[in-house]
């Protein structure tokens, strides 16, 4: 399986997608086609953590005062399902590996995996 979840208006996602060999990838734009429960559960199976999939840089995270709350795994799951901006992006699933976020190390590993 090869799949990438991204946001087309995100400059960082655009830059990263240009670096990745996208042959054979299913690409899902999360604003127009939000992640559903089954897809999120699939991501969770790799990470074992909804918090690892959660974007703490999202504008709404600060606006809603979530950084001052003690959120549970269920809270993170519900928030991601309720608002696309809460999914850390991009998320790429390549065979039996997941790559979450845009850290330099993560992107280097993703590019190497798809070369």
C-alpha cells in the first residue's frame, strides 16, 4: 500500500511531495476528503498513538486553548476526526511503514523509501 494524506494549500506539503517519487501512490487531499475513522485507525495501528498523529501547531489548537488541557488519546482521535487541520501532515504510508509530519529526518527517510 502506498498512500499520502496532505493539504494542497500547505507550502510544506507541496515542497515535500515534489521530493517524493509518487508512482503508485494514492493521494488524498484532507480538506476536500477528510480522514475517516477507518483511515485514522489504520494510521494508529502503525503509530500506537493518536497524539503522534496530532498537529500541535494548528491554529485551532491554540485558539481553543487545547494546549492548556490534559488531552487523552480519545480526545486526540476525536479532534483529528472533527477538523482536518489537526492531522499532522503529510502522512505517508509506504508498505508497512508510516511517515508522519515534516521533520527533516522523517522526510529524508520517506524520500529514501520511495526512491
